[in-house]
């Protein structure tokens, strides 16, 4: 029980810091979006092509593609974070190439800091020489930042991710529900579950719960949008495939959506825990990556059953949340009508 409490406490603390960074730090959300994109560009490609195309289907070329992509997390993070934050593309690629060999988190930190230094160099250096001199200065600076933060990252965020993984293995069903519910809420919020799980380096059952929760919870979103008449048909498809596309609607209807997410994601997480879904591709906590990545680490039949039960859990969460919301709306409407009648208070 202590491990469970510690694991959930560390997760909530990390989520708080993550939210604080995204909302309060300069260009925080753009940086996190770049990190999430880097996770897809590297970890997802690795999971599908190395473990499915390569190990399972024995297609050597695609297996090599996946292995190569998986080793480029730090490089991709620097480049995509930098580009998202408006860094000169040459500087972004220069900094990215310099951090080869480092993980996605040191790359993220290096990309974030370089994104503020790059524009200063462009202004100060003479035109015509700014690209050459800037590149020569940025390359060692980026690698120096990655070198400096690597031990810190390994001793904090990665250790927190390891603790959550241990808690999931020791209390799979409790963590399945709690971790699944929380991750699905993060997946639907303006934050990014892909970025969060990449930062924590989640693997094993914990990452399996997070990814399957995002898949099953997508149906919670679809049910809520449909029954509460939020947006049109394209909005329903959009929120199920990529919740961030419907951020304005989600923000205006946060209570019914997030309460449904927690229930649906939690039930989907229970399905992942029951079928012992393993996912060693951190950063794949989203509906589409979460559906594909587990096939690289589990028997296809097991994943299919886990997904089917997760979808059922997501539908249940959506029905419960929307039913309560519709009931509350009906009662409010009746109260307003009664007040308008003669003798009404």
C-alpha cells in the first residue's frame, strides 16, 4: 500500500510541476507539444517497426528503421522543441545533431534553453556570419546542457517513472484504475499525456495502462460529445482521435468530460492490468499510438481483448458521465420553468 501511495503521490506531484511549466513558463505549451511530437517521431516508430515489423514479422530493414529511430529521441526533442518555439531551423538541427547519444529529456531541456539563446545570437552576430558562428557556438552549448542535466533527469523524473512502474506491478488493479483515469484526463486536457509519459520514461505495465486508458477513454469522449450535443460529427471524430483538436469545447465542458474520462480511463486501465499489457515505448499515451504500440510487446490476441474490454469501459464511463449531466440539466430546466409559473418562487 505504501508503494501505491508513494507512486500516485509522485505522479500527482509531477503532474503539478508539468502543468506549472506548461502554463507559466515562457512558451511552455509549445515546448511540451514539441516533446510530444518527438516521442511520436521516435518511440512510436521504434515500437511499431522494431518490435512488430522487425522482431515479429522478421522484416530486417524495417527493424533497423525502428532501432535507428529509437536512438534519436534526444536529437528529435531538441529539433522539434526548437522549431515549435520559433528557433532558426539551422540552429535547431545543429543543436539536435550535437546531443546525439542523449535521451529525450536532456534533449528537451537543451532544446528549450537553446530556443532562447538562438534569437539573441542572430541579433548580435553580423549578418552573413550569424549562421556559421551561431552554429559553431550552439553545438557545444547544446551538448553541454544535455551533459549537465542528464544526471539530474536520471535521478528525478526517471526514478519517479520507475517508482510508478513498481507500484503498477505491486498493485496492478488499483494502479490500473487510478493511473488509467488520471492519464486519460491528461490526454484530453490541454496538457499532453505523451509528453508526460515521455518525461517520466514510463515502461512496462504502467505504460501499458496509460496507453490502453487513452484508447478506451477516447470512447468516453465520443459518447459525451454525442449525447451532450457538443460540436458536430467532425468534433466527435476529432476528440476521439486527438482530443487537443477540440480544446475549446473541452474547456467549456470540463466537468462532464473529465469526470467521464476518469471513469472510462480507469475502467480501461483495469482491462490493461487484467491482461497484463506491457508497453516499453514511453510517450505513446494517446488514442492512435496507444492502440498500435502494445502490439510490439504482447501477443496480438491479448492486446485485442484488452482493447475491446477497454472500449467497453470507456463507453460505460461516457454513458455514466453524460447521464448524470443530462439529469442535472433536466432538473435545472424544470426549476427555471417552475419559477416562471404563477405562484412560483
